[in-house]
């Protein structure tokens, strides 16, 4: 998947920690902050077109 950097971490999407993920951001909460990691299958799901969303934007 291109030049993405994959690192160990718990996927915030599917909660899987058996495969590498990509750090997307940092999530801030009352107790501090935590990194937001997403594995490749979850990233693919995020990249898929959303027909319902696209139709609502027309």
C-alpha cells in the first residue's frame, strides 16, 4: 500500500493487534492522549466509496 509506515499497535477499528497498523492520529481524552492505529483491512474499508454518503451530498 504505497509508502505507508506500518508499526505494531492495536487497531482502533477491529481491535486486532496481530498485524501491523498505521498511526493515523492521536486521540485526546480526560486521562491524556493515545495514538490511533488502523490495520490495512480497516484502512481499505475507510477508503471504499460510500454510495449513500455520496448520494446525500448531491
